[in-house]
């Protein structure tokens, strides 16, 4: 069903292919290090979160904990995950309920209207995850026969990115790394805590590499226990996801949401693309920049910060992820034009020099042991006080040396259960 990084990059009818990615040059980033970004655009829903939804759904499906013939599948999200869950539910001919904040892009709601059985809008916007959790508890207590797949706590999300995204990254690195190159860092917005799990996999392959977590400056929960609303759609905030392996995270960065909002104009407006050409950016790359959505641009900025902080050179390689493309955000470009006026050549120059060439190491912290424990301890207030986790569980996440590796150990077991399940359905040749 093409729920994989290995998709032919075509609008429809694509077959199995290589992992899709871009290597961003110095003319764009302003840094010598190679910044490699995997592209989620070519997944069936236009975002890799359909894979995370698959990772949450399948363990329960093949172990009999979820019955798609009688239960509705509930997908709490800030957008792409619930779209992926609705897609997966459709494949199973299962009723789905998507939950997401009312302030998300209109394209998300338009897409869900044709796929999800029901869409529930919760108050707020990107960082209002607590309201999503509250709606989940309300549904649990409704008496309906539901299965709630909460990406922020489901280890299937973590495991899918560790195993699948991590291996996809290794495949890409085998193509882009030359003699003398060094892999230095995996960079990811925290979001649900799923994508950043690929950093755990990459650190096992390259023990000296760093895992860099990124968030919005307007809601710097990891950086300084901050809170607030922001416009980087798809990265959540105001809490630390249960499945985020904080103890293995090396750096936290916070990105001003004005930067990606300006850069999506630079990358997508004709005037901006013409300006990039004047700056020496290859025309082929310019034509592909719309494959980066808002959170994808934020990841690129976090990678630039990382390259500058560690003074990386041309032999250093950083990898990150583009969750989705601009397909879900065309309305945001219209809104920005209505708010700020037509994007001009002067605007393009300002955005380029301020937000790309001007990206600094401000709002960035290399974490000590105590810093990491401070971030980890924030889980208590969401997950133990509010969401039913136990004191013993949160302590085990920090103190049990086998806690996270034991999750990795379930891969072969799950694969065997999936094979057995598929054999029983008779759908595969």
C-alpha cells in the first residue's frame, strides 16, 4: 500500500523506488556541511505520518487488540497523523474518527472530509495538544466501542521511525557520503516524539553523532519549560511526548516561527524563486523546494543552527526529515499575502538574509545530564498526573538501561505476526 519511504516520485500510480531526498547546498543554507533531507511528500497521503499511523495500528491489529469490523479507530493529531490514520482505516474498511485543532490549515479539513468517517475539531491551534487529549478521555467515557491510537504515547510510532526511517536514512547516507565524510547529527522537530526515534537508530550506527530536537521559539517547552501558540504546523508542543527518549537527546533548538513562514514564501512565490536563482541556487533544486512544508523548513533551520554551533565543514553530514510538502499549506500562502501584502524582491532579499544566512545559534542548548533529566521530568505532569501512566513507568524510562532497547527488540516478533496475519487473510499471492 506504498506506506514506505521507497516510492517512485510521481503524483499518482507510483511504484516502488529509492528513498526520496534532497541535499541542500551552501548557496541555500550558508553552511559548508551537507544537509540531507528525506522527503515525506511521496507517501500516499503526502506525509510520512501515514507510516507512524501504520506503526501504531498494526501491533494491535495482529495481536487481536483491535477489531476493525466492530471498533472505530480514533486518531488524535495536529493534522498529518490523523490523515494517515484515516487512510489506514480506509484500507481496513474501518470507521475512523479524526481529532485535530480547529486552527489547522483548511487543506487538512478538506482532505479529511473525503476520507475520515468523522472529524472532531478541538479548541486552539498547533500547540493545543492538551485539548486533544481531553477529547480522547471524553470519547473513552462515551461507551462507544473505540480504539484510540494516541501517537504521543504509542510505541509503535517510535518503533516505526526507529526501524523504518532509520534504515531509510542509512540507505541515503550510503549514496551521499564520500571518502572522508563524517555523519554528525540527526535533526528533528519533537512533534509526537516519533520521528526523532530515528536518531536513536542513527546514533547506534554512528556513536559519536548527535540527536538534535527542535521546537518553536513561541512555545519552547524543552528549552525553558515555555508555552504558547505557534505556526509551525505539525510539531505539537506544551508537553514532552511519552515516547521521546529524552535521555538520548543531545541538543535542543527553538525556531522562531516567523522564519519558516517567511521562507515558505521565498521557496514558493515566483519572486522568491527568481531571487534564489540570482543567489546561485540551482534551478533544479529551486523547483523542488515546494516539497518542503512548514515544519520541514523548520527542520532545515535547526540543521543550519547545528552546523554553525559545531563549526562543521564540508566533510560533515547532517540528516533531517521533510514530513510533508506545501500541498497542505497553499491557503497559508494566501493568508500571508492578505496579511503582509504581495511578496516583493525586497521581501525575498530580507527573508533570505535574515532567516537563511542570518540563522544563528541563539535559542539553542547542548544538554547536560541534569538538563536532560529536567526535560524528562516534565513528562510527569502530562503523563502521570493526567494520562494514567505510573510513577514506576516514568522512572523506568530514565533509570532502566534496557527500557528503550527492549522496544527495539520487538521488531522481529512483530514482523512474524504480520506475516502470519497476512497469510491468514489470503490477500497476498
